[in-house]
């Protein structure tokens, strides 16, 4: 693909030490090692200029980006004209050595690793949360997620918890774990149920409240239309009685707001209809809004080259061009994030962030898989995002890839094509292992006969469809016998496994594809990813708009959880595929239905 002309400043200014230094895993991580290396780099090698003049944009970009580091290191020098080069603009990474200026600054303190800002606890009075049974069955650790607030468990909740403890399902396991947690809290030293059990006695220091049980009958009256025999209505009655009891200050019982926490939407609707405060359990959600999910790519501003053409450093390594940039854009970048520049009348650029070191980032141009000479098992990419995804799938240094996108964007086809190429041609992996969440769209058809792979056969229709396309494209003029031999070879290197038997396994040098990953919980996603042994690559694919599991949303899906937690990891990457390439009918249906 066409590349922009190389800027004036050449790579000869860079020392080999600066190029061979290891990349930092995330721009939010510790900078202790980066600061020590920067002191050496500033002595032995000249440093690049910043793309955006840090002196001219200090108030606009620099001060708002890292105010704590500015205040901790040294006062900002007086603004200078852009044309006059300043020593401060020649610094590649921040150091603790003061530059030669007119005023001698005070000695800077020892560097400290910046930490993620903690959420401040509310300064108001502690609330009393009444938990529904489904919250305990959904997250057995929810008792320790309410910070300084108190928790109340009605007796009917304990009764329902006892009824769900038998079985091998996830709900039954969570019920048993909750029961063990309650037993540990009640058996702690100096535990007094009447005064409430301290939630931090078992080592969870973040929980500062107390746990109360219903130890006496409460007086409440509900409308006649709510039958008293139903467990949900009894919990509503307990919340009603507690609201009246804690409405005023009393000796030993200060005034508190009583809130019902339930995963049941109808339960919350009935509570609000009765004038009771109710809320959903929010701690299981990775993101509040699916639109905030990390996309994996970023468009460079239209004036990127015009403003920075004189300060970007570039060098060539093989068929790739590298660019070292700096300025206010760098703090918003992640390792393995894709950036692209597209403007009418100017050459386009597509690159990936390979290194972030304080104020500078290194961009590496991509391999163009849309060209026929770079076809992967006969497959060419058709749009920008597909080319980004193929660069991740074919990179041996990337161990974990997540792909999201609507139906028809090519997730399964690209994953299979790159897998077959690296298993059969490159011999990088020994075989392909494919699995998916067995969640039905409609009614279940019952038990399936046969072995494990035969039972998974009906769930792997997408695998068969894509293999048929890949085998037909690779057969060429081999004839019917040649195509049959190719199909047999391909299927001998693909194993279809069920998720139910994954625990305890270890995959060595395998290419693992997890399809329909949006139907997995965060715990199931962790179980599958931790199966990876040395030399294994895992690809998770899914469409967050097609979640079939009844208790998962876009914010609480295991795929969303994995995308958010792995962003910025040097050996992981993510791309959201934007445009469908299946057919014009599928594209139109995705938009209007």
C-alpha cells in the first residue's frame, strides 16, 4: 500500500540501545524502569523532537494529561517561540535530571509509579442493602462488593439458597460457595449476629460494613394482590418493614436508607410500584455502555502530517517502515492498537503501535493482505478492519486475539484461513481446536447421539460452511480426487471440542478458536483462556448484539470482559469489524432489523 513520504529527520539520530530496548506493556503501567533507562539514553544519544510543541501546548494538552507528573518533577519553563529549539523539547522520555536553565530547580523526589485513581467512598451515611437470592447465586462474592454499606439477608433468602445448593451447574456451585462464605463469617472470632457480622473478618478489607440476618419476624402489610406465599413478595415485605424501621434515628439504630438489590427486573418494578428503593447489581458489568468498548483502532487527525512532518522520525526495517511520534496523542494509545490516516489527495497510512515509552510511541506499518500476493489460504481482506485483524491473526508474537463485529464481517473465515496457513504451511501450530458456547437460539432439540465431536457437529455449522469455501478455493484444478484429499487433510488437523470438558486441560502449540464467545460469562472465559500452554494462540470471536444467554448483557459478557482486560497487553490485540462482507442482503438486514 502507498506510504507517506519520509520526513526530513532520519533514523541515524537514534542509537541502537534506544531501538533494542524492550517495549512497555501499557502506558498506564509503572515507569520506574523507563525513568532509569531514560537517564542513560539522554547521555549517549540525541533525542527526537516532540510532534506537538510541549511548550506551546502545555496549557492545552500537557497539563491536563499528566498534571501530577508535572507537579512532581519540576515547574514548567516559561513559554518560548516555536522557532527557537529548547532543551526541553529534545527530551525523549521524562527524566529526573533538571535541564540547564536560568533558575536552578529544587532536587526532584524519587520517581514513583503512578497508580490508577481509586474511586472515593461516599461521604454520606451508610445504606442498608437487602439482597435478593439471585444476586448471591449470580456472584457469590457480592457480599464484599458494597464497600462501607451494610447488608441484610431475609430468612426466605437463606431458605431459597438452601434449595439451590444441589447439582453441578454454575448456579449450584455459586450457592454452595455463598453458604461457605456465610458460615465463615458467622464462625469468625467475636462474631455477634445480633450486632451484625463484620464483613472484613475473612480478609476482605475493602468491605467495611456489617451483615445482618433476619432473626425476628417483621411487621409489614402489602396489598392483597400480592400473595404472601411467594418468596419475592416476602422479600418485598421485609424491605417495606425495614424502611419504616430505619426511617428515623433511634438509640442503637441510626437512620439509614434501605435499598433492595435484585437481578430480577420484575422484582425491581414491583418494589418501585410499592414506593421502595430498588437497584440492579452493577458490579458484574465491565462497561456501563457497549459503545464505550475498546475498538482496537484509532483514526489520526486530518492535520497529522502537516503539523508533525518535521518532527516525526522514520526508519526502515525489512519491508516495514517505523515512525516515532510524540505529543498529546501518545497518552491515548495502547500497545497493538491500530492507527490509520486517510485524507483525500494524500497517501494513506495504516500502522500498529508497537512501543510506548513515556511521551513517545513507535508505529509500524502493516502488511497489506488485500493484495493477491499476500492471500492467506486463498482469502484476501476486503476492508480496513479485516486487514487489521489479519495482521493480528498472522503475527506469531500475538498470543490472544479478540474479534467482535456483526454477522457477515468475516470473523470465522479469517480465523480459519490464518489457522490453516499456520498449521499446514508454516507448521507453527500442530492443530486447530475449535469450540463454542452451546446456547440455543430457540427451543432445545434434546440430547444428541454419538461421540463428543458428533454431538458438537450441529453446533459447528459455521465451521463446515467456511471449510467448504476454503477447500474449494484451495483445490484449484486438482479435480474431485484432489479436493477430497484436501478436505480429508484439513479435517484431520481440526478438532472440535466441547467446553464442558475443558477444565484441567492444557493445550501445547495449538491454534484455539472460541466461536460465539459473547455467550460466555467472565468466569467461563477465564477457564478457557487459562488452558493455553506454551506456543498456543487463542482467538475469541463473537457478536455482542446477538447474546442468547438470558442472564448476560453487552456489559457483563465474558467477551467484553476479555477485551477490556487485555487491551494494552504486548501479546494481545483486538479489532471491532465494522463492515459486513457476506452479502448485500445480510448487510441490509443487520442495519434495519
